[in-house]
C-alpha cells in the first residue's frame, strides 16, 4: 500500500487499513477522483461494487465509475448518455459527408470517362 492514507480514507476522515479496498484505485495524490465518485455513488456502494468484482477488473471499474461520476457532475440530466449521443450525431454527420464526397467523386469520374 502507498504510505499514508488513500484519497478515500482522507476524504472520509478515517484510518486507512493495510487491506483498504480504495487504496489501489484512489491514490492520495488525486483526491478529486474519490470526491467525484463519492458524490455520485457513495463510499459504501463503491466499496461493495469493487469487492464484488474479480481483482483484475477493479481498476477498470474504478476508472469507469470516475468517468461516469465526472460526466454526471458536468451534466446532471444526461451524464454519459449525453456524450454518447453527441458522438453518435458526429458519426452520422461524418457518414453523410463521406457519402456526399463519394457521390461527388463518382460524378467527376463519370464525366471523365
């Protein structure tokens, strides 16, 4: 474990046990990471989610919880869904532009023949 308390234990103002579920995923040098996750999910829910996962998936889950919490804080209504919707819109717009460009190329090639 990292020396001192992890960001979660500091935030919760408790001692950090050697087997702290939060320590590997919420280091003391990034307190905002845990603050965001705690604000949206709560410490006990996050601990429960992490404990229910196999060890090799916990880091990815903590990263996902952080990303989702940040998006929810930034956009309380849509959160991650808003980001996904905007990306889908951009993909659709790009596909339309690509189709138009292909049509233009086909027309130019048709006139050149």
